[in-house]
């Protein structure tokens, strides 16, 4: 998307140029807003697909917790989860998490081979050895640059 203005330099011509530049600026703002909104929606869909593909669906809480937000003032889009256990899914836990760490290398894991906890949702005690990292957010973040490029070509070529 580019703006080419050819004009004479009279008083009325300058006013026309200013109008054209302001129109271009408004169009650029609209397309940028559309780009960010569509990318975060596509990113959220990708993230939900990662949750399913990496088998991180037990109750559906994580899958249903994925949301987006677009701050129009600062032009910042966010994809996030409100599920409190999302971080454990992302980085893994326990000895299983230690054997399949997060791609970023970040994470601390328990040395305990297993532990017990009370599952309030199911009303029973459970035993665990932890869980492997399922880097759903990491994978989504890695896919976003291509999504942005493809969507920008689509939006700004019109």
C-alpha cells in the first residue's frame, strides 16, 4: 500500500494534498486494526488446535479459556488463557516434565517420582508423576510471524 500524490503547489492544491494524506492515514489505521484483529483471532484458533493436537484436553477448561483482546489505543493484540493450570500444561511438571522439557529450556521440575493430591472436581485422591511439556503457546508464537505476513499481504494488497 503506497500513496502517490501529484499536484501543483497552489493554496487549494496544498489543501487537497492534506486531505489525501489524512485519508491515507485513516485507511492505514483501519487496515492495521483489521490486521491485528484477524491475526489474534487466527492465532487463537491455532492455539485451540494445538491444545487438541497435543492432547491437553481433559475437561475442556483450558480449551474454553482461550480469549483475545485488542487494545485499539496502543494497537496491541493479546491471545491468552484464563485457566489457572495453563502454565503447567505449557511447561510440564514433575519427573515427566523433566524428561520432556519445554523448547525454551525454561522450567523447574520436582525430583519426586510421584505424589498424591486431592482432585476437588472429581472428589477423589489422585497420584501423578507429573506431565510432559505441551508447548501450546510456544508453538502458536512460532506460527504467528507467518500468519502476520500472509494476512498483511492479503489486507494491504487491496
